[in-house]
């Protein structure tokens, strides 16, 4: 028996993309990042740089600071799917720099993976 042909409307359009994840720790020298401060950052610093959309996840992380001690803290993960081009990379660099400045952070972890994104 021949495989059943799928209606054209059921076929997914897939492209090679990059999944970028940015990990933002919420412990700062001034205390935890508040919900209001995070929302202001998302609206003012992330949204304008990633206008095509993104996903935010609440998380809890453990990391070793420059002082050598392990720290556990609330965090947020920003996921962005897009082309790995100069504009995408620049947007991520700007988001990281702003977060480190605004919330006095040592670092923001960034990971990138090639993916096949389908709509």
C-alpha cells in the first residue's frame, strides 16, 4: 500500500535556524530582581531587540561566581529562534550588556544550538 499523501495545508515549513538561550540570574548586589524591574527590562531592552518574538521561562540555577563559591538563585531563561546573522548576534550582545549594567551582574550565560524550526 502506498503512503497516504498529506494535504498541502498539513505540511510543515521547516528551515535551519539557531536557538539562542540567555540565562539571567536574579540575585544582585542590591537584592533580588523584582518582577516590576524584570518586566521593565523585558519591555525596554528585550522586546525592541527581538521584535519577531521570544519565550521566557522561570528557572532556578546554580553557578560558581568569581569568588569561587557556588550560588543558587532564581533566574529567567530567554529563548530566541532566528537566523544566526550579524543582527541576531548584535541584539544578543546588547541584551547581555544591558542586563549586566542594569542589574550589576558578573555574567549572563548564552548558549546557541543549530535547530530545524518548523511552522
